[in-house]
């Protein structure tokens, strides 16, 4: 829920060289509705990486969001991501 998790996505087909500068990653929550944006950190071949923003729903044990990667106003990738608060507690206790 604290965010900053590094996410890697492998795209199929040709990946344009300017994808880092012309791509926005949208994160959309459903219950309640919220959204955030982030950018691509790295591109290696067909692999893109980015960091998830913090989830604003701190009191929720689990929250599912949609990730949409858009390049020049076209959707390239869409998936679900689950924020789990228990994982944050485990990581913080082990540091």
C-alpha cells in the first residue's frame, strides 16, 4: 500500500524507441474510485519497468487496481494489480 514497488511488463511486438517519453502509466482504483499516473523508468528490449504509486486507501487490507499503459493515446497493456497491506507490515518489520 505504501507504493514504490517495481513492476516489470513484457510487451509483444515492436516497441518504439521513444516509448519512455511518450508513455503514461495509469493506475485506476474502483472502490472507491481514485487514479494516479506514473512514467516508465526503464526500457530494455520489450521490457518496461515502472514504480507503483502509494495506495490512498491505507485502512483497506487489500485493494485491486487496473494498470493501463498508454503510448500516444493508444492502450498497449492492461492488467490488474493488488495492493496488500499485510505485505507492507511484513517488509517494515524485517528492515
